[in-house]
C-alpha cells in the first residue's frame, strides 16, 4: 500500500533538511534530492513492523510536572 505525505525541505549550513508535515520525522542530505530520499527511507522504516529479538522491558519513570 502506498500513501503520500507532505514534506518541506530547507537548507541549514551545508545540509538540506527534510521534514514530514504529518509525522514527527525528519532527515537530511547534501542535496534536496538526497534529503527527500533519506526522508522516504525513514518513513518506510517507521511503518515497518517491529522485529524485537527479545521481549521489551516496560519501565515506569517519574517526572516532576508543573514545578516552577
């Protein structure tokens, strides 16, 4: 199944950064085309099912919220 995503590309120093607008996924490359190709690969990896070699361990963490 194929799905289209909107992406932006901009230059930061010597690199081009590409970012998917629907998901919090970004990549970079030495050209706009390379940045978009790398973003495409990152999106494809994002949607691959996980292949855990062992069961993940669930841990709880405490975080202070609302403290000044």
